[in-house]
């Protein structure tokens, strides 16, 4: 049986990073990302639940390709494009 999913992001619950960090130990290390301008082009961290830096506006093609250690991603509000 299929679950019902909200069709737009406005219906999603926003959880502050501080609470997520307590729940999941969020990795916020900027040095774990390869960044060109305001685009994430790669990830070299240990994974887990990660938070993409607030100033990022795009995620490039294959930025997380073949990374099986990421269990969750917190996207910044300024993010405008993925791939």
C-alpha cells in the first residue's frame, strides 16, 4: 500500500538544526564539501546525517555519487537547483 506524501514543501515540518543535531548528530563541517562558488560539486566527509552549508544555492551533477555513507541531508533555504 502506498503512503500519502505531501505534494508541496509548504506542508512539511521544519525542524531547527539544533534539535536535529541532538537527534541525529548532524555533520556540519564545511571542509567535508567540495565547493565551487555557491555550488557543492563533491563530498569527502564520513557521512551520516549532513547539513549542506547555508550559503549554497546549487548541488552539481553527481556531487554525492557513489557515497553510501550519507543517511540524511539537511538542505539550506537558499538552495535553488539540484543536478
